[in-house]
């Protein structure tokens, strides 16, 4: 593992996220982009962390023992890649993620996965607050349509854009997969 390269953190790319019951989403090509980023990270010998959500809510698509908890095949971790399990949206809370990164002297991280306004945003906020140089790859994340606090229906694109706006500058740099791949290749 080359610690001078950023670590790729793939959040919650489990089978449950491909289930239509998860809801209407944006960025239908996000998983493909994540797979290309994963291949580039592996080729570069850079650190890869796979985050898996295990729900505490019975009936959840992420409830233990269900197929939805398993990683999507195209994004499954290799035996030497680190896996972090979480029970809350933030991958840094009650997990070994921060320590794992610090022991390996990783200072920069690139976050991809789902959902932009939940686990991606929560994890990126913590990463930024912990001092990691954090990038969120906008076209390698996705969100789901939802109703806002005021009762207005918001599209998945609106939810995604607002989550990225919440992060941009204060907690993370927002980029796209092509730019991140160019930066990795140049390092």
C-alpha cells in the first residue's frame, strides 16, 4: 500500500442499494464509475476501504443475514482490502476507520458510494473535522428522492446536490471521477 496516495473509501455499496425498494435515485452510472475508480486504486497499489452498513432496525434492507447486506459483486473487497462495519451513517463513529488510516499514515481520502445525503455526507463531515484531506466524487455517489422537513417532495438530484453543497469547501472538495482518476495517475 502506498500511503502517499489517497485511500479510496467505498461506502455502503451493498446489494440492498440495487433493490428497487430502496427508492428512486440519481446517478444510475455511479456503480460503474466506482468500479473504474476501484480498478485504478488497485492498479496503483493504493489503500481501499469497503464500508458495510449493518442495520439495527428489524426489516431493514441492511438487517443481518439478508442478501442486501452483501457487497455488490463488482465492488466486493479483495482479501487484503480493509472492511469496516458500521451501524450508523457515519463510517468513523464506533469503528476502527480513523485508527486504520492513521496507523498507515494516510492523510488524503476519496469517498464514493451511497447515499450522498446520509452515509457519504456524515462520513465526509467527520473526515474533514478529523483533519483528513477529503474529496467526495459527485458522479460516483448517489441519493434517493425524499420529502423535506417542510413537506415538499425533492428529487434525488436535488437531494444529491444539496448534500454536496453542504460539504463543499468546509469539509471536503467535490470532484468528479475523471478528475480524480487523472490526479491518481499523476501521483
